[in-house]
C-alpha cells in the first residue's frame, strides 16, 4: 500500500502530561478509496480525553490530540464509498479501524478486535503515525467506522452520543435492563447522565448515586426515580441488597465495595469508569449474594448505529454546555471538580476562525 498524500489542518494538542492544550497544525491523509473526509462541526469532551492528555493510562504518545465524540459534514468520499456522499451529516466515535475479519469483528465487536485502532492513541496504518482525535477541523475515516446521524436532533447535543451514549447504552442492553429492574447509575457526569436517560427509556426503576448533593434536582429531571447522595451512610444503608444492576461511571478513585453492598443476590455491577489507579475489591462484598463485577468498553459499530437510531426515534440527546476550543483547559479543570452539566461540547467553528 503506497502512502497517501497528507494535508494540514488546525487542531488542539497536548505536548506533554503537564502543559495545557494549545493550538497546533496536524496532518490528515487525503481520502483513500474507502475513506470519508469530514469537516468537524462539534466534538464532545470525554473524561477519557483528560486521562489521555495527562497520560494517566500510561500509553500516550505526544503530541496528542484528544476527541472521540465527533459530528460533522462530509466534504469528500473515496471511489469505493457507498454509505456517504458530500454534504451528509456524519459521526465518528472511539474507533477508526480494525481488520473486520477476525471473530470479534464478525460478531460486531470491533472494540474487542486485536487490531482495533482508536480515534486517538492508535496508529494510522496509512500514514504510519499516531491517530489524532476530534479537537481539529477535519478527520478522514474508513467508511465502516462512520455513523449516520439522525436528522431530527440538535447536532451539538448528538456529539457525546458517540462515546458517552454508546458506552452506557451497550451494557444496559447487555444486562437486559428494563421493566421490573432496579438500576443504579453511579456518577452523574457525561456518561452517567446518559445512563439515566437510557435506563429510564428502557423502562427500569432508575436510581442515581451521586457525591454532589447539588445534582439531586437535575438527576430527577433527567429521568431518575430516586437519588442517593452516596456520602450519606444512612441513605446508602436503606438501599442495601436491593439493586439488580449498577453501572459505575466514576472517573476517580472510589470505594466500589460500598456499591457492591447495594446489589441484591445475583446482582451485577458493571464498571465503565476508568480511573487511573486500580480499585480495591473486598471478596466478601462479592461472595455474599453471588454478586458479579464486570466491565464494558464503548460498543461496536452496528450497536452504535442502533443507539443513534434509538435516540432519533425517542428524541434523546445529551445535556450540553457549548464551549469554544480555547476554553478546553478550563473545561478539564471543571471536569475534575465534577462541575459538568452534563457534557462539554466544543464548537469547532471557534478553531476555524482562530
Ligand atoms: P465526567 O463527566 O467527569 O463524570 C464523572 C463523574 O464521576 C463526576 O461528575 C462525579 O459525579 C463522579 N465522581 C468524580 N469523582 C468521584 C469520586 N471520587 N467518587 C465518586 N464519584 C466521583 O466523566 P465521564 O466522561 O462521564 O467519564 C467517566 C469515566 O468513564 C472516565 O474514567 C472515563 O475515562 C471513562 N470512560 C470509559 C469508557 C468505556 O468504554 N469504558 C468510555 C468513556 C469514558 P457526581 O458528581 O454525581 O458524584
Ligand atoms: Zn469517551
């Protein structure tokens, strides 16, 4: 495969784990036969972007361009592309490549393929360079990994569905959350608020577990039936042993055993949060009641499309705060204070005009 030509676009990058993100210029490949070139209009700010920019997962290569909640407009397509044409709306989430022939890809689990390439932090096989994310003017992606966007939704509020949406939709579907189930959502941030919306839409009894007393009213407005302030021991004790399923969306170190204690016999707690440090598990918290602890990573491409279509049919979007590109460092500071309502989304027109 010969190397395609590259062209320059503006972006925001981190140059090391400590410095603030700043404007730069990056290279994108000219679209190859299977590629879709997208002018990025909005990009959500996932807490994973912050973990990655600051090398909290210990695999960041610098300069690093975060951003994997991308929506925009198609500007060019390769000769073999059939799903998209210039002018279409399009979305890109956390995945941009995989072999598509291994057992995981064949099952629709591209996220578990050994050849999976992340939107950032992977290697672009065409350019042989690190993949760079959506804090940029444009991106070029194989059409298999490009999603169709429902026409009836606010585009900026759709962007976070590409990660926060699918990351909560997928485990809630896998664990068959629905009528008659009591479901806990831990951490009312970007992921958590979408977990609440989906669990409610699937017909479950939804309980938010938050450390922020100030988010109580919002939790109810977003669809929760009940709210527990997790720092209040008495409130936690009232619910001991009663949950069928708990989705842990916490971005920082926390005591997961306290939440395991809320599960009923045979209940499951699924982790989607990816804090920097390992969690300590008390075996007694699991064996008493045959409880299980599992994890989940985003979702495959077909399920991401299913989630977007579901959102289109049910009018579901994210609650967002629109920011300019040059407000990204301030947004990261606020994420660390749990001060997010409930997803920052970057308006990329602010980068074009900078
Ligand atoms: P976020 O918007 O910053 O929300 C995180 C929430 O966690 C906070 O708003 C806060 O909610 C709660 N929290 C923070 N510190 C806490 C603490 N010490 N103890 C208890 N709760 C605490 O983050 P996000 O974008 O939703 O991402 C959440 C996590 O999921 C991150 O680690 C991210 O990397 C990970 N993630 C994983 C996947 C996957 O595929 N598995 C995909 C995307 C993101 P309250 O104020 O309600 O307590
Ligand atoms: Zn994410």
